[in-house]
C-alpha cells in the first residue's frame, strides 16, 4: 500500500512517528511523511523516507486552515494514497477533510490526546468537540493512546464507523533502561552541578504554561533538590508562554542555584538515568511518552491527575498523583520522595516492571499494524 503519515510539524514526525514508518516499510508498504518542513524532516529523509512539505501550522486560524486544506487536497489528489494516517489536532482536522474530498479509500486518525479536556472553558471545549465530531464523519478508524480517551470518543460518537481502539503508547526499552554505568551517571550529574547526595528531579516538556512549569518552579522553592528542565519552546507553539517563570529562574538566586534549563537534548536516556525522580505537572496530556520513558528508566513519577497520567501512574505504587495547578501539594508530594530513597527505589522498580509489560513501543506499533491489516502477514482492508 501507499501510506501517508500526516502531522503538523517535523518534530512529531521524527520523534514520534518514525518508528511506525520504519515498521510499515519493513512490512512492504510505501510510506511518505507529510508535515511542515524543518531540520528534523531532514533526519527522516536520511532514514530513507520521502517527506513532502505541507503548509501546516499548529493553529486553528480559519485562514491558515483554508491554506492548509488547499495545499493538502492538491497533494493528496496528486499522490493517490491508499491510506492516510493523521496525527495532531490541527493536521488531523484539515487532513481528514482533504483526504475525504481527495478520494482516499481509508482514513485513520491517532488522537495522541484530544485537545479538549476537563480543565478547558466549556464554550471552547464544545467547539473543539464539535470539530472532532465533524471530522469523525470522514474517519474509518480512530486510535487513541489512553483507554479514557477511547471511552470518551465512543460516548461522543467521534468516529462514524465506531472502529475506536485504545492502542496505548510506548518507547524503546533498549534506549530507556535503568542505570548500568555509575561512572557516566556521576559525570553527567557533576556536569550539571548536582551531587551524589542531593536528589535530582527531571522534567521533560515544551516550555509552555500548560506543562505546569509555573507551579513546578514555585514548588521547588522550599525543596532540597535540583531540578533539570529538558525541553524548548517550539517555533510553532501558540500555547501561553512562561517568560515570567523563566525570568524568575534567571534572576532569583534561590531558584537559579537549584534549577537548570538544559534545552533540547539528544541524550534524554542518559539524563533520566542520572536523575532520581521524574515529574510532569501538565494540565492536559494524551498518554505522555516522557512518563513511560522515565518508568522504563526506573524512576518514580509525580504527575497530575489528568487523562493519560492517571492511567500510566498507579497511585502509591509506581508514583504519586497531584491536582492540576497546585504548587503546595506538588511541593509536599515531591518532598515525600526527596526524603525517602527507599520509597523512590520501590516505586521505580514497580514502574519499570509495569512499563516493560505494557509500554514497549514494538508492541504498540504491532497492535496498530495488525488492526489495520498492514503487518507482513496481514490482510489489508481498505473498506473498513
């Protein structure tokens, strides 16, 4: 089959979709990536894939949506894909509409976390749900990562065929695994100003407010620990900035001495292995891969009680859950792990076992290929 993997930005294509593309190719299919062009698209091309640039943006602006739709429609009509697999909210909406009008036989949507969530103002939430429902009229298969999202999709009728499957999420246990090099761990900690006795908390995520950075930084004030923040703000981001929070880190010695802004890194597995606790105080997520990677590394996790997070983290067993936007509770919860190394080890081991059983990326990819009939021995179904 000729398959299109469609997302908004090359960051998603490279970091999240490339392993799926590799396995589809290994099963004998011709796979093409489509997204807004960028330097990471070049790395996907280096892996042997064709990547077609498209006028996509992380925005629901009507003008940009029309421009994206026209460009995608022309491309999809020209390419004549057998299957278009869409990802990320903005690309998923215009992509499904364009694919339907271009006559694509099968349209698949993976919701990596619905844009609407329980903390969203109801008028905006209602509008986003309506858009999802409309695009669902052009959707043959809807994959979600979390079981909670799948249940929501069924309740709201977000796929016209009713073919809704929770596939989970995963990462590579060969890359993300517990520390087996004490010397490398010590060197990396020292390079970032950490000692062997002072616990290191790791946070990975885009530098936007909805990731929970303002309350996390506030929570760090009374804690005897270091915080490593891994991530950057994407040029395509329209989420609320954290400029005030970043300024506080830079100008307040009480914060700058314990918080390190590490930016975009290519050594995330090593950074996790050098840490002691993982935290993700997001306001909304799908099923965060960063939590899975921390669990595969053997770290206990502190996360917010939101979709995805509360499915990944078993409260009191593999980590601890806190309310959204609750700096004091976040501080108290982190302190309970900072001061108890035995509890950290116990929860980290439990999380590792859970992640290896449930969140191996190879299993998640195989589940998708089997359901779509795209595995090497499967029967392709374009009419479902």
